[in-house]
């Protein structure tokens, strides 16, 4: 032993459950290993073969159970193994379940309200769908006697579409219309002027709220408008083609589960919407209350609450460390999907290593359904906390009292990038996947593309994943700025240098995916021929994607020639880098403007008045006062 623990801990009652604490392993030479406990700070020297056995003790069991599991591999008496395990407990290499759950939160003792105060709905050129969704959520609020704003962020292209949207919303009954706030083109322009007056560069503000002028898809820009409008609040975001019909799993458990990656949700596939709806269990619940049980709370609060049952068996070492420090916070909560999958490919399901994939192997018809039908039910079976996805924009509630990252303003997959940023840049923040769904009900039946293709969100995810771990520590604003600087720098050299860097990152991702597919091919050889055929198609598609002259997102290739699409990819990455770098300042400016009663969205009753005064921001002087 290299270091003595000054205050060893007593072994607790025999029914107490333990597991190996989060440790870092180093070579000790001469068939020994140094184990550094991140909990106690102790460094202990153990034989290599002992270390291998200890590193397998990652499930909470009693010392007796651990000893029996190890006996067959240790060739030692049960009492000897048990005594050795007790010494690991005393030294801090093993941590008890009760010790973790009794740690006090390091946060403030002030109890904050966890009420969601705004529902944001991004929309574009779909007034009929928007009105349907708006009515649906307003009815849920009224039925459950909840007061909450509906913030409509409208990215419609033409004046006629915006007027139609305003007219339909204005036709709502007065008691419903009073809860609706609108952020259309004029409101965004007005607020952009205020942000520029506060010292934010014009190009950054324009990119955040309107996106790149060459691309009409601006879902993320609308989501950024909602973030700026709801600074300081808990806010829920839903899609304009959703309905507030909430479904629940059969036989759900109320126990809160901490889950490892890729095990937060489960999916079922259906041939059509009629069959899906017949299999769904719809419940009469407040869409806000579903989120408020967990959103914004710390795991230590949940563990200490008398009415909460927290199951930590499946927690990864990262989550356990956050729990031990008292800093694990649920920054976002997600509802699942009932209806259209809203995804560009089913690959995330059929390539998954979860046990549920076995169900696809049992039935050729189920597997074909998974490949062809977008009708799914995807949700957690019980409240589940993880730092993994899926990250869905429809039904996402976030704690906007703290700093959240922005969304990439253009193209699809913006919600996935937002999740990647939260997971990468906010080390002690976690996601709650809730055992409820919203009905996703677009007006037309959709189908998957013939071949899966890389999107712009995949490009950003590759760059985010390339950030070294040591860059991810520190405060969220610092990490966002560092990531922004990296994206700016990687986009600054020539187009060829940018293309080369992107190719390296995509090659790394493709190589990883191919190795996983190879592993699974040997594991499932002969028992899933349809899966093997599809995986071979995916493999060929992946290989083709990295051998093209220039790697370009598929959405841009559908709109522009390859050289122009490649240059636009570079511009979008650089623009998002600048946005990340300035985003903490934009949030600070929005807080300051709120204190002066300057908001982005306006009550529906004031919209007509504002149309004649869209330049009023020029008379508001903020530049000299902001930031003091």
C-alpha cells in the first residue's frame, strides 16, 4: 500500500450492498496494478490478477455475494476473500449504496420552484398544424388547472404565411389567446437589434436567430429564439405536428433508475398508425407535471426524499462520481415518441447492442417492419436517468435557469447536437427519460430514405466528439467558448484543410462502427440472416461515404453542387463556432434585457401594434449600460 487512509471507514451491516468505487488504473510493474480511488484519494497496490477480479465488481452486492462470486476465480477460502473485501471497504476502494445515497448536496439549501412556466413551439409555414397543436396543449393546461405561456417561434418564409399564422392564433377564444406569445420575423428583428446594441456581433445574432441565408430550414434558429425568450425558466418544447395525447407503458415502475449508455429507452415497431394507436395506453395527465417530478432536481435530493425510490445499480462510474460529489443535476427531461419516428434512419435501433434487439431477430416480419415503417413507440419503461440519448426535441423540457447550449440554426438533427453538447460540455448534468410519450402526428405518411446518409448534425457530432477530455472540465461557459474556438480554428484554413480534418473524424467514426458490426456479426452469425444482410448494406454505404472526393452532408448535396455544398458545410461549422463562443454573452444580455422588460416574444394582442414599430429598438439605448 502506497498511502494510508487517515480515517478508515467501518464496514456496515451484513446486508449492506457495495461495489468497486470509481477508480483509475495504472501499471505498477512486476505484475502489480496501482488503483487510485477517486472517492477516498487512496492509492493501493494490488496484484494484477486481483485487480482484474476487483474491476469486475461493478454491481451493488453484499460482501458475501461478492465473495461467493469471486471464490471460483480466486482459489481461496470464503472467509479470506471476505476479509480482503472488508479491507477494500475500509480503504475506500469499495463504496456502499447507503453511503452514496446519504451524501449531502453541495448546492444551495434554498428550495426553488420546479414549475414549468413556458411551452415553446417552433413552427414554419404550417398554420393549420400549429393551431391544432396549440389548442391541444392549451386544453391540457386548462383541464389540469395549470397556468403557462405558449411561446410560438415562427420561421415562416413569406409574409402571407406569417399573417395566416397570426390570424389563426388570433381566432382562439380570449381565455386561451391570453396565454399565447408570438415571435415572428418582426419580433426577432427587433430583438436582434437589442442584442447588437448590447454588444453582440451582428453576424452572430443573425446566425443564431435566422440561420444561414442560403438554407430555408431553420428549426434550430426557432429553438434558439425560445431559449432566449425563456431564460431563467423551466421550459418545455414541443413540435407543431404533435398532439398533447400522453401514453404510458403497461405495468410501469415508479422506481427511478440510473442507467448506463444505450439502455435508457425501449422501442416497439408497428406496421401502421392504426395498429400503433390500438396498442397505446393513453392517460389523462398534465404534460407539465410529468416533467416536474425530476427536472431541475439533484440526484441527492431524489435520494433523500422520503417518497422517492432511487435504484443506482446501473449507474456508470461517471454518474456515481457526480452523485458522491453532490453535483449530479437533471438538466433536461425527455418524453418518448408515439407515432412517426421523426428520424432519418432506423439504424439506431437495429445496430443497438441492447437486449431488445434480440426481439428483432425472433421475427422476420418484425425486422422488416423496423426497416420500413416509421410508426413506433419509443419510451423508457420507468423514470430513467442517464447521460445518453436519444435526444428528442419534441417533448424536451430543460432547466433554462442555468446556461444551456444553443442549437445549430440550420438543417435537421439540431436536437441531437443539443444533446451532444449537454453531454460533452456539462459534466455533472444528466437527462431524465420519462415513461410517457407525446403523439407525433404529421399530416402525411413518411418513409425512410432508401440509403442512410450522413447529415450535418453528424458532422457537428464528429467535431464535438473530437474535443479532448481535458478540454471538457470547468464551467459550462468556458467549455462552450473553448469548443467554439476549436470549430472556428478548424474552419479557418483552406477548404482542403477543412475537408481533410472532417475526413479524419468521419473515418474514425466509421472505423468504430465497422468494428462494432464485425463484433456483432461473429456474435449473431447464423441466427439473424436478415440483420446480417442489412448490416452488409450499411457497411457498403459507410465505405462509400468515406471514399468520395469530398465528404458533404446529404441535405446540402440535395440542394447544391458538391463544391458549393462543401464550402457551405465549412461556413456552417464556422458560424456555429462563433455562436458557441458568444452564446454565454447572449444569455447574459437576454437576462439584462428581461430586467428592463425587453422580451423577444410578444403577447398575441400586441402583434398588430408592433408591426408598425419594428424599428423601435433603435431608440432603446442599452450598449452603455449592459455588462456593468
